[in-house]
C-alpha cells in the first residue's frame, strides 16, 4: 500500500511514456520545444511494464493512466497497454492525449485493453487552435475524438484550458458541443507548469469565471462531494442531466486532501505531486538488479514523504523545474 503521513492512500498511477510532444501549447512549452530526454534515459517498454506490475500487484494501484508528453508518440504503446491490461488484478486503464494520432490508433488501443481516453481540446475554432498550439491540427483532434467514441473508449473526456484573450469566451459553446457529441467536458485551471515560467495567477481564468460563463446558458446542478470521491473534478449535471461538466480547480480550490495519485516519469522517477520539487529514482534500482520487493520499498518510502498540499497559495511556492510535458499531466 502506498500511504503517506496524512493517511492518504495512492491507488491511481500516472505513467509518463515520453517527454516529447507534437504540439507546442503556449501554456506548456516554448515554440522551439525543449531539450528532450536522451533515449538511454527513458524507461524501456519492459521496465515500464515491470514497474506498473509492481505497483498493481504489490502496492494497491487500481487505475493506470498513460500520459506524456504525448503518449501516442511512444512506438510500443499498444503493446504496453496490452501487457498492463493483462495484469492480475486487472487495473483500469486510460490515456491522456492531444488526440492527433487517435484516429489511426483508437481501435488498436481498445483491442489491447484500454478502457477510455481523455483528449485535450481548448477551442472549437481552428484559427485559435493554431494560435494556442502553434500547429494546424484541429481537424485531426476532432477526428480522433470521433474515432475514440466509435471504438468504445468511453466515456470520452475532453480537457480544456481557457486562456485570457484567446478562448475565454468559448466555455458555453464548448459545453453545447460536448453535449451534442456525448463527450464529458472538463475545464482545467491553468497551472504553473509551463517551461518558460510565464504563468501568473492574476491573469488566469478561474473556476468561478468558468461557472459564471456556463450559467449564462445552462442550469448546473452540483453532484456533491459524495459523488466526487477523490476525483479532481467537481462535476455538475447540465440542465438536469444526464450530461455532466467538470471543473478541475487545482489553483483556486485545491483538492490535495483527497489526492490518491502517484506519478512515474518517462525516465523512471517517482513524483508524489505534479508540483513536487523532489523525485525518487526507480530506474537506477531497476538497472542495478534490485528485486521487486526492494523497488516496492523505495516507492513506499517516497510516498510516505508526500507533502500535505501543493502550496500554490504559499508566497514561497517554487515552480517545478520540469514542465508538464516531462512529468505527465
């Protein structure tokens, strides 16, 4: 069991499969990209599966989410999913993606055992998409979402970040579109995880802003804390249901007290939080021949030291050196 000193138990593992991405979203990385990890530093497919197997069979992990960078860029992705889905007990498996490669991979991922996907899409307007991502790939994302739904990777969740002066007026249109296409929309407050450290709290679109905008067109009924559990998103029924919309207010309404996550970076480091400034090296233990039991002990010790919260309201908060693309959103 992965338990910390505050009694929180991690049952949800986020696995970054690569730090690379084929978009250059303004809130994540600079236009020229980043210095990518060298191939020898990345975990191999076998190493990823071994660490996930330890987490599932020995440490109580029940859900595995594959992230990046962009996980669809990982050549061995389908095989990794298939091997993880074959573990006993079988974990729930999901994938967070920008959706660009989903049209050609959705069916294969479903056949391999993937349960569902989260797709990032911040706008319905192709020109705004190009401005936000610095790439002209809006149509590919829309097609990828359709392919995921047709393949049965449901519920298909759409993650949206609103940026001032770009797409901050789109919340009601995005929700209407999501309801029409049977996607579950989730708005995420912009977080301080950009490589260029340009985030400013006083310029972000808050959860309150988002809800006020949505209520100009929709009736929202809160599901409540019991339905939410440890999920990061607060959810509301849209016009009485059955459709829902979620808001992940990581900055203004932090949910650290209910956090049930542990994170594994593409180069084999355990992170206890997206905003952690320290990591614990599992790759070195793997490659030095440590048995599964020793790796599990290292992982447990790392999680035992997890902090109470991210500390975004603390004036002394230090933004992590690694951007979101390197540690998995």
